[in-house]
């Protein structure tokens, strides 16, 4: 089995065993919805109410190796848990806490990456929203791949509504405009 899939399945089982709400985001989700690309880590969004971080963080570090010194303090301050799966694969777990992030997990579905490897990933729409909001060069490349592959099935109204709400909070509407240019260019192809 692919080392990334193995690591993702291991962490997923750990989270499911505890009935924690989560989904896989990042490169593995992009592989599901967009163009194949290389990724070296597993990115997970885990819903944790604000003020409840310690118990989740402590349980994760009780099972998995820290990737950086003072990882617990970093996790509590940044809401990002940096661990290694048992096979050494880096895993980034973002502690989600906002209603939209909870909605992402409710919309997540399982996908078979390999025989007997079902991983729960965020929807194509939510990956586009998250990546457009982050607005890094790699994110725009990923969005382009998702738009090409999922053009006919993407709920663009949902994407633009959620992205506009997030961008309003940030006070930066350029991601919405950038995404509209991608949508227009992709639909013209």
C-alpha cells in the first residue's frame, strides 16, 4: 500500500475510533478531485470546539510522535498538530472550530484510493473554497486541476457563496475574482 494512504488510513481509524469529526483535506483530497500530483504529507481537518484543544492534542501526542520541539505548545497556540504516523509520514492536523469548517466535515464523503483504502475527504467544492481562501500559487494550480476535472459537477454557486463570506471576514476579495477568472477560462475550454 502507498505510504501516504497507509498513514491517512491509520490516522483516520484513530479519529473514527473516538467518534471525532474530521476529513482529509490538502494533497490527498486534490488527488481525488483534481489532477494527480505529488504530496508528501497527510492534511486533516479535525473539529475541536474552542477551549477544548488540550484533550484532543494530548490524546494525539499520546499516540503519535511530535514533529517539532514544543509541539504541544505550538498546537495549542496555532491549532495545528504536527505528528508522524507510525510509518514516519508527516501528518498536519488543523483543529477546525468555525461553523463553515464543521459544514465541510458534514459534506465529506469516503473515496476508495486503493483496494480496501477508503478515506473520508472534503468535497471538491470545499477544497476549492479552502484553497482559494489560502490563495497560494500551489493552491491555484490545484484549483485549476479540480475545475478542469469537475467542471460539470461543481456547485459553483456554493463555492462562490462560501468563498465570498470568508473573504469578507478577511477583507480581501481578490480570491473571488481570481476564482471567477479560472471558472470562465475553464468553462471556455
